[in-house]
C-alpha cells in the first residue's frame, strides 16, 4: 500500500521489477494522499493482524509507533550495515527503532530556507545564517503587503511543529532529550518560539495570515513573488521553476537559520521508505521488491518521473541529475545533516499537544513561555500514561 503514484514512477518501476522477477506479481493498493489518513489505514490493518499488505510505503514519522507495536518486520538480516552506508545518514537514523532497522528509505526530505536570489544579489547580501540576519534582511527588502519578508507553515498542525523544531534545534533546544525527557519549556526552545512569534507580531516580517498557512499556502505567496524568504520542503523547487512561474530562475536555497551564537543550522527530516509487514506470508518476495525499489536505478526513475528526492548518496553526484538540478549540491548538505523527529512511540500524541500550544502562541493568546510550559506539562502527563 502506498499513496497516489505522482508522475507514474511507482508503476514504471513495477514494470521493470516484473521483468526481473516474472514469478512475483505486485499489486498496488492506492491509499489516500494525506499522511495521517494513510497511517490510519495501515494502523487499522495492522491492529487486526491483517496480512493484506505485505509492504507499506511508510512516512518516517510512523516508524516508532508501528515498530513499538510489533507491526513491522525487522530488516537487519537483509539490509546490512554495509548496504545502509550507501544511503543518507539521516534517512537511516529515521528508519531505526530500538536498535533495529524497519525501513529501507526511498524518498528523502528536509526543511529548507528558500530565498529570492535576485533581491539579495541586488542588495549585495548573502543568504542569512542566523535569526538576526534573516530579520534584518527581510525588513530591508520587504514592502508589505506587496512583498513580505518571510513565509512559513504557521497553522496548528504537524508542519508548524517541524518549523519550530528546526528553530529549537538550531538554538540548542528541542522536544525530548536523549532520555526522552520533555525539554520544550527550556530557555532554548522558548527563545525559538519567541523568535517565530515576533516575526509575525513584533518584527512584522510575516503576514498574520501565515497562521492559516500549510506548505502550499506558503509556496503560493513565495511563488507569486510576494515573499523574500520561505521555509518549506524540497518539493517546492520544481514548482517554482515551472515555465510561467513569476520566480523562475530567481530562487536560491540554503540551510534554515540558527540561533545567535550557534554554529549549526538544523533541518527536520521528512521522507518515505519501504517497510515489510510483520504479518506477511511472503517475506522473501516482499524483500526482493523492497530491495529492487531502492536501487539507484529505481530511485533515478523516481526522480525523473515524480521529482522524488533520492536517498542514495551516489545520485547526488550523478552527472545527469546534477545537470538537471544543480541545486542538489546544496540540498545534499542539508539532507546529510537532517534529523528525524523524536523516535518515540508516543510522538503522535506529543506532537498533537504541541501543535495546539504553538498555535496559541502565534495567535497571541499565550506568551511563548506560557504556551511551552503548558505544552510541557501535558506532554509529561502523556508520557506518564502511554497509549495502549
């Protein structure tokens, strides 16, 4: 089971697979496009110990939840450490839980800072590295409401959590520490949320309408030439380069900005990969399929037909890929340093709690400190009484 086959890459690779393995037939069950709905459908099947799906195309954020419940088959016996070394390290880290690997990553993703290269070049500016530099450049170049400084995902959903985590990580903070203790109410995280809230309410470099923005709303504002900077995922690049795009050829990408006095930016790892059901009756056939779909050749088909970012390192140096997408050189650096969201089976509950309080802070209903202290209290209570 997988989501919709955008661009026909999956279908093309299955035709190739059948040529190599004529004795194995693959049937694709197309699920919904939305990650949470696809997860719910997989969860329903697995909870019933149903073997209807041998292979599931899994979002990186599902792995702890599924693996902790024994729904996925460990792949360590097939997917060796040597094989794993050929893939981007963040994608491998996001495929592990409890010391075992449960997913072969096939599609990488990480948060990026998009910027209007033409506007920065004309002003003699380099892409910002810190929060302060971004604010200063945005205020200098913006002309609201025609041109805003920053677009980001400000709606109270998972995208806002990702935006917040990148800022918190880039300031030495986070959601959970290595011992799974809640740290969203620590000063580093409060500073990160304060910066994001101030971008809307004090610095006014982002429109208040950003509170309703998901990825596409942010992309539209930036893609219409109405924002200097944008936090978004790599998928937006190809859309911004379409023939009639107002910003075609005018866009650059960089790592997300980090806190003052810090040295490293952070990117939230996204992406998808292939997992094998613990209830399959055809594990060997399932592995042959998973292995084939994650080869460099198959991933290249995915990139060419569906714009799917590869997870194999070698493709970021492929002359054909670089010729078509020179921005992949910057993208490789960002993806290589990307971090998965907390690999905890209760992450969905923790994220849902955090979404509400981040949204309240952005809306001006609570101060950043009040919002994160309230979120931390609820998150600690959730961890004290885990879901069944």
